[in-house]
DNA sequence: TACGCCATGTTTTTT
DNA sequence: ACATGGCGTA
C-alpha cells in the first residue's frame, strides 16, 4: 500500500503485524497515532476485514474523534462502522443493549461525578455519620478505587485489608456506605462512570452467551494509551480478545499520568505474562521535537525508578535550548509569557495556534488570560468547567433525565422543588424513606403519594407527577427537540430564568437556549438515526465540551492543563507555574510513586513541543485571594543544565516590593466593578448589558457599550459599533465590526470585553 | 417552607 | 475569591 512507504521499519511492523497479541511501546512523538490509524486502515483495505469487527478503544473522546477522522482519510466512509470510542462510551452502548441481563433498564441514567458525590453526601447524612470524616470526595475516591479493581461491595466488606485500612483511618463505615451507594444507584436505575466498566465485567463474567457474541464480533481489538487503563478496563478487553487473540495495545509507560484514577503500569507488565507469544514493537525515534527538547525530557524521566527499556532519540535539529523565565508574581508571569508569544509570533512567522500554554491546575489560566487579553492575543481555553456542569443546564438535563427514568433519585432531588412548589427537604426525606423502607420504586411512591404525605404537600407532588406524565406522552410521540422544548417551557424552568433579569439570569437563559439548539442540531443531523430524547441523553454525561473543540480549527493560542494536552503537539510550548507545591502538586508529595507520576506529567508536558519549550515560575502567587510566596520547582533542577537556558531578556528585574502597586490594584478595581454590576438586580432600559459566561468567567461581567473592543469565540476580535437593546423582549442586536467588515450578532452572551 | 446572612472549606489531574 | 451549607427569621 502506498501509505506504508513513509514509515520506518518498526512503524511498518506495527502496521503489518496484524495477527496475534502485539504490544507497541511508543515513545513520545514516535508516530504512535499514525501507526494505529494505518494499522486499522490496513486491516480494512488490505485484509478486507469488516470494520464492524474491529474494536478500537481510546481514553478520551478527543483521541477517538481524531483517530476516526484520520482513518476516514485513508479508507473513506467504511470507517463509519468501526467500533471506536472511549471505554466508557463503547461499553455503555453494549450495556444498554444487554441491560436486562443485569436487571437495569436500557435507558439507565449515567451519574456524573457531581451526581455520585451528592448521593454519597445524602447517604452519609442519612446514616448519621460525621460529614467531615466521611467527605464525599474521599468516599467517592475510595469506592471508585474499589470498583476499578473489581472489588464489589460484598468483597469489600469481607476483605480484611480494606476493613483494617478503614479502621486505621477511623472510617469503619466505609464499606457500609459503599453498599448503600451501590444499592441506591441500582434502585435509581443509574450507573456511575466506574459502573460502566465494572458492570461490563460482571456482564461478561456471568453471561457467557453475551460474552461469546462479542468475542465473535470483535476479531481485532486495539487499545490506545494502554498505560492509562485500569484493571477493570484491561480485564474487559482481555476477555473480549481471548478467542481471536488479536489484541494490540499501544502505550508508553513514561506517559502514564492517570494512576490517580486507577491506571496501573502493572497492566503493561501483566500483558507480557498473559500473552507469552507476544510480539513487542518499540517505536523509539521521535519525529516531533528538536534534540534539545528530547534530551531535556529524557534527562528528567531517568530520575524515575520503574521504566521499560526504551531510548527515545531524534534526528531532528538541535533547536533551541529549553528556556527558563523567572517572574516576581503570577501576573508578571502572564505578562512575560504574553510578550514572549508576541515576539516569537512576529519574529518566527508563527501563528497563534502554534502556541500552547500548559499548566498543572485549571485555576492557573486566570493570570494568563488577563495578560493575553491585554496584548490582544486571541486564546482559547480547553477544559475547565464544562457547559454540561452549569447549574441551569444540569437543571434542564435533570428534567429530561427524570422524564426518561422516573427512578433517578438525583434528578428527582434536583427538580422536585424547582421551580418552587412548596416541597421542602422534610417532604423529600419522607418520600425517600417511604421508597427505601418499603423497597418500592420511587415512581411508585410518587404515584401513591397521598399515603405518605399530608394533604398540601401531597397535592403539590401530585401535580408534579401529572406534569411528568404529560412529558412522557411527548417523549413517546415526539423527537428530542420537541420533547425538550416542551419540557423546558412546561416545567417553568424557562420562565423562571426569563423572569430573572439579573445578568446571570440572562446568561442562564441563553445557555438553556443553547442546549436546546444543540438538541435541535442532533435531531437535524443525518448521522443520528434515533432522534428520540433518550438517544440524545444517553451519552450526554460522557461528553465534555473540550471534546467539541478542535485545536486546529481556529487560530487561537491554546491553553489547557497538561493532562488534557496529552496526545497533542504544538510548535512552542509554555509550561507555566513551575513552582514547588504547584508542580509537583502538594497533594502528590506523599509517596515516591506519586512524585514519579508528577515527573511523568512533566515529561508529557515537555514532549508536546516541536520547536521550543519555555518554563516559567513566579516568586509569588495569589491563592485563595492571598498572596503566597513560592519556590522554583525541583523539576527545573532535574533538567540537565546542558539543555537549559536562563532567558535573561524575559527575566524579571522588578524588585519584589513593587508587586503590590500597579497590577494588583487595577485587578482589584476591576473585580469591584464586576461585582457591582453582577449584583444589579434589573437590566435598566436602554443600553446596559453584560457579557459572560458560556466561554468566559463571571469576572468578565461588565457593561457593554458602543466603541468597546470585544472578542467573540467564533468571530474573533472586533468593535461594538451600534447596539439596540430591547430590555422587555430580552433581545439585543449588536452591530459588531470585524476586521473592517460589519457583522450582525443576535446574541451578546458570548462577547467578551477587552481591556483598553 | 423560603429567604437572607454568615461561616466554612476549597483547588490536582478526567471518563 | 467563590460556592455551599447552616442557622435564624418571617
């Protein structure tokens, strides 16, 4: 095949060695994705394998999408039928098809992390336990860890190790909470993220006919980012591949950064044991980065103890050394990065999209944003708070979810008194008690509510039940969009947001409209065969809006956490906040294994860069609103000095004392303004409006006015030329000048005002 | 039951 | 700095 021509020998082997178990150890930048996509293309094109019989699992939606696109380029529309996606999405599909075997409804709800934690909180409270001792977060992680190791609650409460662990931690009730949590999820017809994998394992373990069906179907199984899989995931694929034995895993132990989620490097070692006739292919030549970058990264990663033998090298140019910039404050750090980008962009003829700013925590984006905005450098933030996590969106989704599954406890709690119906916490508690003590489904209790609640409250619940029933009629007869808009209107949600004339209310209203638009798009799309609301809701919990953003799509500087940068590459990479306690994170200093994971994270960050890496750190940084002094990260010293260059030009010469005047004062003043506007109850008639928040943070909230320079996430930078605001109808028409051309925008929620 | 004010904890990363 | 939860009042 023609595409084999530009592959080096090990890459070519990775593509052509199709039969039997294969492990591809792929160093950073070694063309791993290319091998995987060509391999699949090769199966379809040359070996005539039905795409329907190929299962390709990735870790993130982003990776799945990218791979599908690349395969489509080689094999065309055949790629449509591939079973490709994240573990969670692929197996949720299978679980829906086979749900009856496990006693779940096929339209089971998927609880996201927020749902799970709030359920745990309720349980802890109901059990009369100390909520500080049994923090939802901690309990959730403990349960999640157990599930990812395939420890059921039955195993858990009888396992002496877990018991003594919990007793030593003064948390003896952990197992009991686990049990209650699992039972509550089951009764609610809900699975959390970990259940999607755990229950798939149960399904394949207990229903051999089902297992056999999928074993026959999936002749070829492939796993990307294998180092990030946990035991639960690994066992699923092992079972699936055990008939044909055509399993191919691709990974790099040096890039394993998800141990906190149960990922296990051990999987790689186990793999060799489980498949003795394994072919191992090593991709060691890096095509992405300069020698200085590869060498610097290598000099860091050797500090880790556990490693597979592998040496990553490159034939690329030496390139520049890794730059190091010191700043006095986080704000100055932002300014230095912004001016460095500004300079390189013009001096080296680069575009915005060639740059990426990577950080350890999402909250670090703020100071970077400020600086970039001031220099008029367009940027885009990946990750952070997802659209689907916004309150108003979760509210509407809860209505939609409950209409589909009336036993979904979390959705019920969310909407039962929204808008206010006079049903408070005590009534809800009574309903729950009635359901649990009699082992009756929630919906059953609600339908016979007069037996459980006094007259007035019972009446209110009765009305709620009638309302939901009217939604169900719509659900059965209409498509997703008709049903959802009906629910949004009739529930009173839309009206409540409409009546809320505050700036935030306006925004929320628009966000809900945006969700409805998304549903409309889903219905109109030719790709979705099933246009029911169930089909739309099925995967919503598995989506994040980072998945909808294509890094190459628009010409913006990219900003994201290092975790979400995995698999991506950029010409110039800034790794900011290189400070002890921040990176490595304070939380990760407890064990050697944790520190090594942080080091691998640093390795991942370094190896994203093609041409230039710049590290920055600040001597002081705002945290919880307080200025804190910082020390440079130990990782900086771990880079072999031969590959490191202290960037004098960009190093701060400002004395420490000066950091409290200019920049921080203006920031303070700005936030004050923002707060004032945000709490103004009504939008006055005339031309006072806001900007925020679908893509921007609430602190951007300010009055919009003609003449202001603004940014729109799609249209880019421009100026407000004219605005007509109709407060009564809540519509604004803004004439927006974009590079000299006039554009009319009907909505302003996505405009951000730029500093002058 | 609803609402307002005050106290408290939170920030590691993602499906 | 910000969101959440508790507590008191209407």
